[in-house]
C-alpha cells in the first residue's frame, strides 16, 4: 500500500526529509549526469528528485499512483504531474528515455503490471532507475519516514524483480547512510556519513538504487515466418531402388537366383 500523499509531502518538508532528499538526489545525479535532449518520467513520488533535470532534459513529467494521491508540481509554471494508474501509463510505446522510480516499487500492489508498463513506454536505449528501501538498512525500520513503509528489497531481490520483468540490471548504488533520526547534528554531518558508508558499509545503506536497461529479444521477420517450409521430395526410381550395403559380409539375391556380395557391382545381364 502506498504512503499517503500528505505524509510524503510533510516528510520532505521536514529537516530530515530535506537531508534525505539531498543525499539521494546527489547519488541519482552521479548515475545520470547528462539527460540533455531526453524525456524523463518519474513514477511514484519523484518530484523531490526531478528538479535537477528540469533545465537540462527536453521534457520532465511525473505520474503519481491514484491510490497515493497527487500534489501540484512545480510551484511555478504549468503543472508537470498527472494522477494515473501505474499499470496503465498515459504514454505511447517507446516514447520515454529515462524512468525514475521512487516510492513506487515497495508500495504497489501491481508490481508486474507496473514494470511491464514501464518496459512498454521506455525507448529501446532507455534506462530505468529504481530507488527502494534497503532491507538491511535502518531506514526500512523507521516507520516515521516513507522508507519504513511497504516492502523493502535487498540488492539481489531487486535485481531479480528487474530480470523477471524484462530488464537487465546495469549498475548498483547505495545512499542514505545516516541514521533516520531528527538530530540536527546528524543532518549536518550527513555528507560524512555518505562518504564513510559508501566505502565500508554499503550493505546497511538506507536505500538501494539499481539502473537497468530494457531487454529486447531477437525476433523473426514476418516474411521469414510466412515462407513455406521446404520439404525434400523423394521420387521412386523405375523398377525400384537397389538396397544399400550394410556390411562387408552381407549378401543379397538378385533376379535369376544368383547370390552376390553387396560391395561388388551387380552383374550385367
């Protein structure tokens, strides 16, 4: 079940939420350093992480699940967020270059339909970046944050989900190593926590992030599929065919009652 939109918005307006946003956003930016001339789609609650792409990407849009609710974004200018069904995205096939999935995978009740929809709208060379709570991290146990709700994943579990829905995992990253506490001291030292945790304690990160590419299987052209199967035509010889020799000692009888060795030519009549 998704976290309510009101709770999500209040969390990211708090000091702890803004710190978590900065740490995760920085890691996302290292994975996608350049999105020029591309269309970026956010699925789930991704608006806190989409702003860095607004001045660079060709277009930035977001879809929030109907069971979660929707909030207007951005505050300035026309809205870029739609409320919809995550299993029926309002986009055509192969129209999106990048899909960012945050606060979506762990809360959906339509896991496979949602991932198949993302596969459908993603272009051939597109990428999806899934950000989920880490099963072994402290944030997955902090129910006062959105990361403490839903189904957390380990890195191996998330990779298996992606493979099962026709994606190829490419890169794995981790973020959010500071404890999920409202301490101002911890929030100020969050960059140091990220530096140390990223080197020595990756298994205990707050979130796991995996970038995956769209898997496209080899197909058969329609023309080749419609071509009739060629079959070997066997035409009997007049008078019947001579039997094949089976061994050096095999003998057979021909017309007239004479017995000859099969390895020798038949006597002329």
